[in-house]
C-alpha cells in the first residue's frame, strides 16, 4: 500500500487527543483549516505540533469564521462587504490569513497551505475565478520565498468534478504566479474520493481526470471524506465489504478502496476514537486492491 493515512480535523471531536494518537501511530500529516472547530482547531493543535516537530501540517486559506472576519476588517485585510461572505481569496486577506495560521499553529513555516474551496469565488465565471486563484497563488509564492510556506495547493469539494478548474489549469496558473512553469511550488490537491463520490476513481481507472493528472505532475493527492462524513459504513453491507476484501469490516473496505485508487497518496480520516483509527490503519496495512477489483466494485455500485 503506497497511500498513507492522515488525520483530518473537520468535524473531529477531541482534536488534541486525535492528533496525538495519529502522530503516535506514525501518521506524517495532519490536515486542518482556520474555520474548523468554530475557529479553534489550529490553536488546539499547536501544543501537539510543538511536541512533534516532524509531523507535517496542511492548513488552508479561504473560509473564515465571523469573529475572524471582524479581526480581518479591523486589520484592514477585508472590507465589511467582503467579510459578510465568509470566504475570500483576495490577496491581502490570504496574506493576512497565512500570518494568522502561522501564529495559531505555532509554526514559523507551514508545510502546506491549500486554497479552501476556491470554486466559491466568482461562481460560474471561470476567467474571474482563474485570475483570483492565480493572484492567491502569487501570494503563496511570496510566502514560499520568505520561508513561511513550503508548498501550496487547493482543497476542493466540487471544483474539479464540475471543472471550474482542472489540474492542468492549476499548474499553468501556478506557473504564471511564479513567473515560470518550472519555478512554481504547487504541491498538492485535496478532493473527496469515496464509494459515494466515485467519479475520480472511475476516471483514474481509465487514465483520465484529476488523479492521474496530479500524479503525473508529482503532486500530493489527499483524498478527503473517504467515509462520506461517516455515512458510508452504514450504506455498505457485509456482502459488498467481502467483495472488496473478505474479512474486512464495511468501514475498512471503504477506506481500502480509496487508498487503492491510482494517484492517491494520503487518505484523510476524521477519527476521534482509538478503535476507529486502528481499524483504518489495519485496512491500509492490507495489499492494495487491483485495478480489476476496483473496476468490479465501481461497476457493481453504478448498477445499484
């Protein structure tokens, strides 16, 4: 198995305990955002990260809580009208949020910063959206040059599937932001991959879509919502789990399917309890599913 388990902190209960457990199990990445846990997630993670300097952190820029919006307006990073939206890719705000992320996480250098659901900006206007992404990437390139960020990318829910942008377009925009295609620091994409949101899996099995494009460019691919917000195990019966891999629980089978998808490097699991984390880790200790098996599984699910 080449994909690795990483902790996702969206809707995660007891974030410090979950992060400490994930780090102790050998997880290399923790994913968070400044709006998670009503704006407290990064502060809650800071002591865990301080004690574990080798654990890498992925955080985001884009969404913000109402309280953070007030702070940004007071600091001149947003106008009052911009703050009402709760989401911004404006360069001044991205620059301000990067500094706040570093402060809250207690890290001088952030390993990865992802533009959070960039499709929310300029919805339906691809040229305006692409300009906004390019300008935000330029700020991130500045942060890389200053030593404050190691790499950047996007975390999207629907942007890639709806083709608000493609991986190839993101690479081109990063090249423009960096002043040259070979100089950019675009390093990752995060998107939902599951047996509910199967489109990336089906596309990848046919050599198409964002996963092969990202893998071909050497990007990290973080699969979010592998259990579809915790709903998927109740939707998968033991017969389907046994079709995926005999002996696994439904949850394990779902995680293994995502981890086996070509191009996926990390599976983000929101596991607040030790049993759930161990169950997923045991699934990833299994050999990967073959492409033929993944085709069979997606075919069965598509016919339901």
